[in-house]
C-alpha cells in the first residue's frame, strides 16, 4: 500500500510543476521494488495506491498507475476540506485498513509542507510500528 498526494505549489492547492515530490517518488519506486521482490520469491503481491483529496489528487493516482501500480483509490468528502494532518491520517488509516495491507509506504515529508507527520500518524492509527527517514529498504 502506498499513500500519495499531489504536490501543491501554494497553500491554495494549485498544482506544482511536478506531480509527486522527491520523497513520494522514492516511496513509489521502493513500493514497486518490494512488490517485484515479493513476486520473484513466489508471493502474491500487488501495489495499491491511496490518495485523500479532491479531483486534483487523481493526477497523482494516474501517475502511480502509469509507473506500474496495480490499483488506485481516492478518498474524499467535502467535510475533509481544510483537515489537519491528524484527521487526514485518521481517514487514510481507515482506508488502508479497509483495503488490507502488509506494508504502508509514504514519502518521508512532502516538498510543499515538509511536516513529515502524516505517515507516523497513519501508523499510530493502524497500531503498527513505523520508520521515518529511511534511505533504503
């Protein structure tokens, strides 16, 4: 399972020049490598991608699919507009739980906000250990 979001150029949500930031790109590449290694070892493995947000998040999901992800899902409700990282993480964790997971990867921190809080918060809501700042898996 990979969590992504469309990189924003400004606080109003307008898109940046690139779809994913550098940390999200590394997470996507790592997720694809983990799936390939599992499949090579004979395990049944797939890569699902989840984004939370309005239609602009579809671009990040299409990008992940074009890179080789098996499925993509977007979660959104207007009540989530302006939600902080805690609420975003709570909803993402619920979506991940519904889909099932072995691994959950996300970028260490987004290039636009740079907080790095969502991934650890998702892990806390799922009740699983988390690792931040990884350079290689």
